[in-house]
C-alpha cells in the first residue's frame, strides 16, 4: 500500500475511533476561508465552495457529538476494486460519467461482499486529510451521505486508492463493506505496514469518556445473487462520490463549471432487488440557482 493510501486508512480510522478529536481537524479549515473561497496554506489558488465555512462548522459540530466506533480492517481485494474505480474516472467528468461504471463487474473480478457495500469518491483533495475532510463536509450535499457512509457501524472492511485526474488533478476512491470474500488473495489482510495495534485505543487524556455505540452485527448468512452477496431483506448502500472542487483563482478562468442556471448536481445510484430482478436506480438532483430542484429518476434492469 502506498504512503498516501496507508495514511488515508489511518485518517479514516482516527475519524471513527476519536471523532471529537477529528472535529478539531475539520474546524481548522474554517480559518482558511475568505468569503466562500477556501485558500489552503501553501496554495496560490482558491477553491470555490457552495456553502463556505458554514459547512465546515456544521461538520465539526456533528463530529464533536459522535461516539467512538471501531476501526476498519483494510482488504487487498477492496483496494483493487478502488484502484479500478480510479482508472475508470481519471479522464472523465464525474458529474456525467461516474454512473456509467459497471460496479458489479469490477467487484466480481476480485470477490464478493456480504452486508452493505458503498463507494465514496473525492475529486481535488491533494492529501489524505484534505480528501477525507472533503468527504466529511460534503459541501453542497445537504444529505451528507459520504459522512454517513464513513461513520457507519455496519461496515468492517475498507479499500482505498488514489490517482491523478485530468481535470481535478487528484481523485480518491474509498470502498467499504460489511464482509468481503477475496477470490484473488489467500491472505486478504496485512496491508498496513508497521501498524501499531494499540494506535486506536482510547487515550485516558482524551476527552471525557463517551458510551460506545453498540456495534451492529452481521446477522444471517449472505444470500449470493449474481456475484453480489446481499443481506436478506436489505439493499446495498448507495454508491456515492464527493462533488469535485476545483483549485482555481477567484477570477473566471474560462473553465465551464455547471450548466447555466444550475447551482449543483448530485447523482446517486443503488442496486436493488425487485420481483426477483436486479435493478439499478439512478437519481439525479439538480439544484437551480433560484433554489428550485429538478429530480430525474431512472430504473434499469441489469439482471433477470
């Protein structure tokens, strides 16, 4: 595992095992704002945001009230899945092309999952911390779906990958699930070199003790269907990605951002079983500059 990916997993596990402490990491970004332009230290360019520092205040406040939950175990198979997601989007516009990725085909190359499966993608984060903070804050996405996914008590395994992007310079993929059966490697662990097993234990000098959230257990044997293992009577979590943030000067640089009159676009996909058929449901929400919303929902049968 590369240094970036190893540090990213450590960042995510720090978020989960000590959210109050990580709230301070998010809060420090508030001081980097000028209006709604985020200017990171050492960068000559600003990042245009929709919500400005308010979104970072909300995220920091949210984390300050969260209980600690267990760290995630990295998986070689899930990392390979994340790498394939990166390869698929490096030359694409995620607002238009991310939904064209065949998630099922990529997963089946390396194994099968049990319980929930989710994918979060960030475009623009230059460091592991920046990528994770982008996902936690989810500027412009009022549902904060990426944050919810990363702080789920149901997920146990994680895979990450990072690469270059033609437009946004950097892209990061985070893949999580409850259980994963790796069909490529006999040993699916051991990715974090020199990991301290006590790293995520509570520090007595940390904030006041909080009751631990009861861990949700994986109940029942997964039901395998077409390469997926889906928990009975439940649907896989939606695939999600973080809306790209472009590093650019405040002045107009001539790059097209969004269609005229559109303030933001949020696209989510999920795979469900209906009447014995597997369907992909795509939902696109366009928030217009006048505050109105346009919602487009499509269903596609992907397996009889």
